[in-house]
């Protein structure tokens, strides 16, 4: 069995000769992981997902799913993948059960799965109501139900929490965590909700302007942040504190009247505090900058 | 391959539940029979003579199929095909269809089979309607007498088969257009334009060039209004041949489409 559920090598794509949407993407989604695929609008997230699902013809590079080439094993691989790309693909004139019955025939899964997944996503009580009359959150759930119907080994979800209220987001997160934990389902989630991704994923890929800026375990992103962590220091004498810290070999600058120290871990922050106090400075503020995923994200896409 | 086709076909049929397709077939197929029923009741004095001569059903059939073959069938094929293919565009579900474990051939053939089945259902509704339009006057109007004329089943089935085959080129063209273009006005517009052009040419020696009225040409030949000598081959051969070529071309365009989202 391949180490990676999805692996792309040198994946590039252009919609027009002048418009390179993807440039040399080496995506590696480890099998059994919860992979967060992050990027601003127009970064190339959806284009990448569509290429992985075979919705776009691969122009340059290669795509392997479960270690098998997508181009030659498309149908067999799609049988193991569940997906929801962009807006949920639902037949508005059909009920939730009828929508699932459409795909139950295609996937050849037992008819009882329709009731099971409806219960799983909380849509058991919709009866004969047409899907076109559902709220956005209900449509999102039904889209997820379609993706889960055949118990896939790999789930590819594009903005799965779009339109869900906080309770719904929590339920979605719990469901995805349970699928990953209990069934070993590899889940690739693209999202703009950085705070949600941070609480959900084990691995992260950050894409910007068609290039993969970072990829790896979430823990390594945190380590990167610690290595690049910054500390804002506000004392009774900021220019003096700046001189002291520069003199001790720290990388620092004065910014908006405060001292900004580069490459500081939490332990080092304590040491800086002790050093300043010992030198007679009154420390008024000691604030770590950019420890969360959001700051990391904006740092990477900004570079 | 066959199990996958049947599963796909079943799923395609489910997609058409609660759609307008059923109403389109019912209303489109009943339109001419309803008019013929009114005509039979209005001209009830003709009926006893036709029945005495045993030619009632032949006359009834011939009169009914004039407008059906020239006008109703071509336009109904245009509308049926467009409506069936529009389900995916209207619901933005092509990406889900193409991300499902089906070959392009399975998807293409299942959708084509649904269109052909809908056309068959249209023929059933038309024939049922024509039967009722022929049989009901005798029940409603005493002067009509009994329908003593025997129904030439084999001949009528044969004529139905002719018209069904001759609709196939229209199915192929409309299927190709409706598959390719999101905007329904393109296949409907091209279909209506093609039908009008075929009407303009129907009484000329070039009438076979536009396949939108093979059914009308067949009607004119069967009722001796045209000889059919201008045709390079029989209408069946022309219809089957153009259907095969157009369907293969349609599949080639569909399977090679770079963006299937």
C-alpha cells in the first residue's frame, strides 16, 4: 500500500497560455491523514482538487491516488473516493433520499446505506421535501452524505463547513474526526476557515498563486513558527531595550515604538524578560506575534 | 460493462422523477389525438361510410400522422433531448457525475438510452391517444356507429417503427448539442432552425440533406405526394447511417472534452 493517498508530481495547469494556475505542485497527502489544503481565493485549490478527481485533463505532471496512476485507473480509483467540490451537487427537484438513491445505483452500495448516511448527517427527517428547498447548511450536509454513501477510503471536501452554523461546524468536525479515527479514512479538506482547520487536521498544505508554499505535519508548521516566532517588547525605555538586545546578539528592530525581536521561542521569551528586568528595564508588555495558523498562513502566502 | 450500464441507466431515470418530462410526453403526445378526437366528433357523418368500407383506421391514421410526422415529432425530439440533458446543467451536477466511477461510455450511453426510451414513451402516448380518438367517438356519438373496421396492427406498428428510426438523426444532433452547451437556447434554437429549414426543403430534391424531417418525407412518400426518387438511399439507411456517424462524433467530442466539471 502506498504511503500517500494522493501524490502529484510536478502538477501544472494553464487555462490560457498566459495564465498558469498551477506551477509544479508536489502534493503529498499521507494515507490515513486529515489534510488541510489552505490558500486564498484564486490560489489554485479547487483546480488542484478537480485535477485529482479527473475533472480536468492533466496537462503537465502526474497524479497518483493510492499509488495508482489516475489516468489509467480512473474508474477503479473513483470507486474508493468520495467528493464534494465547490457547491454541493444536488438535484433540486428530488428529495434527500432520492438524491442518494441516484448515487446508490451508481456505486452499487446497499440500499440501507441511504438511511444510514441520512442519519449520520442529520437529515433523516426531511421526508419528501425537495433538496432545492433546503437551507445552505442542509444542502452542505446532503453533499457530504453523497460523498460518504459508498464508505470511501478517501474523502475530498471543498469548503465542507460553508454555510453551517457553529453547532453544525462542530458536528461536521466531530464527524470527520470520527471517520478518520474509526475507519482510517483519509480526508482532504480545503478551507478558508483557518481556525477550524487548525483544530481538525494532522497535515497542512498551503498554496498561493499556484505554488505550494508549505506542506507537512501541523506540528512542523508550529515548529517553523517557533523558529520564526517574533516577540513584541514594550518597556519603560524601548530604544535602550533595543540596544541591549542587539548587543546580546538578538535580531531585533524598532517598530511603531516597540521592540520586535525575531526568532524567539517561548523559553527564550522568558529569558529576554529576565534579562531586561535584570538590566533595570520595566517590562510593560511581552507579546508573542504570529503563533497561530492564521499568521503562519499570511506569512507564507505573502512570501 | 452491462451491469454498469444498467445501474447508470437506473440512476438516470431517478434523476427525471418529478421533472417536466412526463408532462411533456403526455401533453405533446396527446396534442394531435385530442384535435383528431374533436375532428371525429365534429365530422361524425363521415364515420359510418369509413367503417362500412373497412378503412376507418387507415384513414384515421393517415390524417393524424400528417401533422405528427411533419411538425410534432421533430419538435418533440428537440424538446425531449434538451430537457433530459439540461437536468445536469440546471443542477450543476456534471462534476459529481464525472467524479463518479463510471466510464465516459457508460455515462454517454445511459443518457442516450434514457432519451430513446422517452421517445418510445412518446410513441406509446401518441398511439394510445390516436386509438382513443378513433374509438371514443363511437361511444360518445351514436351516429358514429361501431368501429367495425379491423385495426391493421402490423402495418401501424411498421409505420411507427419507420417514424421512430427516422427520428434518430434528430436525436443524435440534439444530443450532441445539449451535451455540449450549458445554455438550453442553443440546442433548442438550432433544432427549431433545422426544422424550419427542413420544411423549406421538404418539397425539393434536396430534402434529405437536413435530417429534421425524415418523418415528414416518409409521410409524403407513403401518401404518394412525393416519389422519393431523389433520395440517394432509403430513408432507413439515411437515418441509421447519419445516427451512427453523429453519435460517434458526439461521443468523441464528449470523451475528449478537457474540462468535465
